[in-house]
């Protein structure tokens, strides 16, 4: 039974999990893997998401960002939109939250046609949570207590996927700060506390 490579795909990890367990896969694994599948295709799936919405330049305050139209019809910007990110862990799972930055301040309330806001319309209820990994905390504790190689590979895949999605945001945005534990740091905290984790993240 061969081990997984460090950059195994989600499909490979799932196949290996079934191989390790003679086709039997726990409900918590299935829930987390399914959520990861949605996240893996967040930019290619047809359905809309807050992550895709904030990356859409049509939602940005282009006047603030110094929009310049080229002869080809394409446009460039002098400045990147400023945002802040936060890793959130709760009873639903893991979430990546986004906040616009205005005059150096992180904005948590709605804004509409504010000349200093990087977005024309900022609606926290629809745009703040960029994506969620359902059942992350429960799966991470399960992984620490009794996880096999495939479970740990799934957690590693989740961490690397979030890292890559933040890197994608960094191409288009000026990310002033990323607050909270990363997925890897959260799992390390579970290990430090021997599985007795408090669902809190640092400021």
C-alpha cells in the first residue's frame, strides 16, 4: 500500500482513504472532504460566491484605485484595493473573513458609494465570509485523536488550499494584515492542548 505524495490531489487522498479502510469512510471524513471539494473548485464552479465577488473588478471603486483605460480597451489600476483577512474557527467549521480597509481602519459595517472604500457596495452579510470549510474543528480533533495518514493528508490539503486562495487574493489586493490562527497553527494548538481545544482565535 503506497503512501501519498506531499502534493496529492483531493481525488488521490480520497482514494487512498478508501484503500486504507477497505472502502469504509467515516461520516466526519465525508463531510469535510465534500466541503473541501467545493473549496477546491471555488473559482471554476458556476455558482457565485463571496470569494469570486470580491475578486471581480466590477465591484471595486475604480475611481479610488486610479483606473486607466488602455487603447486595447483593457484597464489598469494605479493602486490595489486594501483589505484585511481573518481566519475564523467556530462550531460551523473554518471560515476566511474579509474586511475593506479605509484610511488605515478595518471596516466591519456596510458601506455604499463611499469614495474612500475600495468597494462600491460593501455588504458584510454577503461579502465578509469568503468561504467556509464545514466541520473543520470536529474533523481536526478527530484527526488528532485517531486520524490515519489519509486524514492528516486531507488536513494538509485544506491548509495548502487556503494558502493558495489567499495568495490568489494577494495578486489583486493589498492585504494589510491576516489575523487569527492558520489551519496549520490551529491544528498545532489542538496538539498542544491534547485535543481539548477552545474555539477561540487570537486578536
